[in-house]
């Protein structure tokens, strides 16, 4: 992935994180598969119940990457949100927007720690906040990941065995039917 694409994905994820906090919601994990340096799209986590269902939902983010034959993926998540939703201990700084860039040969973890600054409550009564970004540690090759995040990366590079004329298209439709928000780029629309 070139630097321009990486910078655009980081900026996009920081903006999405900020928008979610402004709406009074926890940022949802999102995966961004790439094929030969081209972004396939963005797939956001489906609604999930706390515990095993949340872990399964995070792992299933890998399905579109696998169906597209991705050669790299970027996965973004909030440390506290994934730990709370999956019933796992917090790994790393919190709150923190994490982005991991992975290929089948390994991954590099990028952490963007922040504080959540409260802002006036929205008219709907939701508590809202905005991030105040703190100095980021350097990239961490092979950095420690929560188990469902690591599994999602692993399965992103495991080919799907689907007996269907359009495995990518059917995977996208099944993911959407399950409640995942799937936004594909024009080049990869089924």
C-alpha cells in the first residue's frame, strides 16, 4: 500500500471515530481489504451481543477480504470497545483508535491514543464526546492483538471455499443480510 492510500485510510478512520463519538456511540470495528493496492471497500461490524457473538462478528469481518482475494487488509477498532464487547482484558492504551495493516506474512499495529472530551449533550440526550489525540507510539511490527482481531486477520487471507459462480458477490450479500454495513468501491461492486 502506498503512503497516500495509508494516510487517506488513517484520516478516514479518525473522522469516523470522531463522528461516532459525536453521536454518543462507541466506534465499531471496520475492515478495509485491498487487492493489488486498490481498496475493495469498508465493512463495519454488525450489531452483536456482548461476548461470544461479538467475537464471532469481528472474525466474520474477514469474509469479504477472503472472498475478494485480498493481499492486504487494514482493520480499525477502539481498544475499550472491543475489550468490553468481547469480555476481554484491555490490550494497549485506552481509549485508543487502533489500525493494523496486515498481509499474509504479518502485521504492523498503529495506535492512536486519545482522551474523550465531553461536549454538550445532543438534543436526543446522548452523552457525546470528541477525541483529543495524544502522541502516538511508533508502528509495532507484530504488535499484540486481541484474539478476535488476530483471527480476523488470519481468516482474511484464507480462501473461501464457496461453490458459487460469484463467490465475492454472494459473500457481500450474505454479510449485508447479517447486518454488516458494506460499502464497496466502484471497482469491486458485485
